[in-house]
């Protein structure tokens, strides 16, 4: 795909996402402004990611609700106030929060800094890296996917999240 293809597929994603695209924009702006997350923010991220999986969503919302608000704010603040920090450190901080997997951590990072981050998803992995490895949704595999997204983004002078959305939407359309 070339730059125009990535941009076109990313726009298709945004158009089809509706309320999810709006929530992504709103939460991303809030995260960048506040430089931290609240438990309510985490719940919104869970709802955004797992809207179509009600049982998983409910289970994760219950886990997120058990977190201490101060701990969530402190850990997320360490991530957001260190934009040049190492990705492993950011993942470690976020996944220390109860209910936050590498997948949800990737959503948070992508909302906060779409230039550098995309979401850990099989639909994005396959076109960039081929067959998925065992334990696909691990921190190590997210780091590998980030490197591939960033390389592609740099090649086309685009944000990592644009690459992510384009590949996700294209994959979903092709499997219909």
C-alpha cells in the first residue's frame, strides 16, 4: 500500500467507527491535557475496546473498578509525563493496573500518542509481520508490532495510528 491507500483506509475506519472515533478523540485529548487516567477513563477505554463483547467487557469493568484511584493516576502519570520513555516501561506501568492487559495498554497509548502508537491486534499484525506467534497478545509482541508500525509510518510520513486503522479496516473489509 502507498500513502494514499493508508489515508483512504484510515478515513474509512473513522467513518465506520462513529461514536468510537469520537470517544477516541475525546479521551486522547483528555489524556494529553491531564497527563493521567482516572478509573472512569479506564472504564471508557474498556467499553470502547470491548463494546461488541459484553461478557468480556463486564468482567474487565469489574476488575478496573477494584483499582485504587490514586494508584491509577500515579501509574498513568508516570507513563504520560515521560513521552520519550521506553515502551517496555510504559507497558509495565499500565499493565500493573488491574484489568489492563497489553491490548488495553496499547489502546491507552494509541489514544494518548497516535503518532507513536497503534493498537495490538491480529488484523494489524498479519499484513505487517505475517503469521501470529504463540502468545500473540504479549508485551514483547506489542513491541515488535510497534516497530513494524513505526517503520511503515515513517516510510509514508504518517502516524502509527493511521497505519493501524488502515490495516485494521482493510483486513475487516477483506474478510467479509
